[in-house]
């Protein structure tokens, strides 16, 4: 039995607090006087969020949207809370690179996902508890974007924004995982909100493999009266460059759904002789490295393979320590929209409405 289920008696309290919060924001849309305040930035906002606590594949979708908007001649930045960060206030994330060659503790200071997005897309990324203040900073720093009629149009992408209702958005995108339809509400399960909350979304993003494996997925969406556009994404895990076939590999990660990472590596032909899963967003410790090195010795490992997000969290000293035993390689995860022309059209329509 999942130990989280023992927290089921607390779920009604969580649900009550959530309902009261959402009622206030729903009241704002309806013009009620006692409603919560929603703030609007000068630039259009595209929100990308999910219904569950991690693991839906939101971050690769954010990165692909940055690329699509840039291809359309737009200036796109990303606004994020910066989950687990040590820094305070509102800040712009310094640049790094996707191989994890960042200033030590950059991920700890700003959050691993914001650092990864900045490193991979080279887009400006801002973190702050108030995404409105983060957006204001972004607009001040890129004021040139609206100076001339021919200049690039600017847009904010609000990362993990579905529940951050304090900020107005022009397009509300929710990335779903097939397991969301079988999950319990927090704290007994992984759902941040009930499935009916999806009615607020403008677009639902579904993974191609979920649609293939769950033939009832469309029926589940229809049963909830969810008639929004559905964007299918194809996820691709790229094998690390320079990894010879049949090399004994130790795969490790600290993500929400580690089994999916290990399964994807195996499907790509990796010879996984050992694997290690850590808590999502975990800051690796000396004890963690001791464990990985012991596993590597036991299984005569010739390469470590991890995710981009985990590589970002490794400090230079930690990477060097592991590398003395075997190379530390990264397997990037990318996504492509199956009907990209329709996605582009809806993005442009949302941005140009404002």
C-alpha cells in the first residue's frame, strides 16, 4: 500500500482550502467585489502547468514553446517560482550550459529547472515567488522589444502556472500524464487539484505514448466534458554521444518518475547494469556519491548516465569525483508537437489577442 494513502483523512481539509481559493479567483472572472486580485503584465502570458506534483513532462514542453515562439520572430522569456531555490526575491537566472557546466550551486540558488531552461534555450529566465514582479523585471530589462513597430513581439511563458492564478494569462496550457486520471488528491495522492479543474484550461497536452497505451484516454477526457484543443507531443530521449553499444551503464536520477527514465534508456538500447533513484530535485550529497561509486564498483560500470536536470545539480567537484570512476554522460529529453502548425496558430492567436 502507498504510505501516502494514510493521509487520506486530511484530503477533505486540503480540498476545502483549495475550493475556497479557487472560488475567489473564479469570482474575479465574474466581477465579484470580494474576489481575489489578479494582476496583468504588459506583455501576453502563456501559462504551462500540470495537475499533478511533478513528472508530467512540463519542462521540455516549456523549452519547445520557447523555440517555436522564437522561430516566429518573438522575444520569449520564462517566469518561474524556482522550486527549492535558496535565493530570495526576484532575480534573473545566470547562464550555464545544458551539460551541467554551471557555476557551482547555481541550481541550488535558482532552482534546477530554471537553470536547465536558461542553459538549453538561452532565453531569459526569471525566478520569484511573485511571477508578476518577475515579469515586471523582465519587461524593464527588455524594454527595447516594443520600441519599434518592426521589432520582435515579446511574450512571457509562465512555468508551472496552472495553480498560480494571481497572474492573468492569455493561454492556459496543462500538460497531462495518463496516471493523473487514476490519482488521488493531495496529500493522499499526487493531484494538486481535482480533474474537474481541467475545465479552466485552454489547451491540454497529452503524450503520444499515453494515447497509444490508454485507448480510453479520449473517453476519460470526454466524460469530464473537456472539449479543449489537445496537443499531442512525441518525447525523445537521446542517447549520450560517445557511448559505445553494450557499455555497462549506471543510470541515476532525482526526478518525479525515475522508472520512465530507466525504461527509456533501456528502450534505446542502453546496457543498464545498475540504477539509482533519488528524491525529485534532490541536492546530491557526499553520501549519495559514495552510494553511486559503490554501485559502480560492484557492477563494474564504465559510464554514468543521468538526466539534464540532474547534471545541472552536480557541482564541478561532484562531477570530477564520479568521473574518476567512469565518464558522467547526459541523456537529453526533447519533445515535438505532432501537429506543429496547429500549435503555432493557436500560440499566435493568443499572443495577438492582447
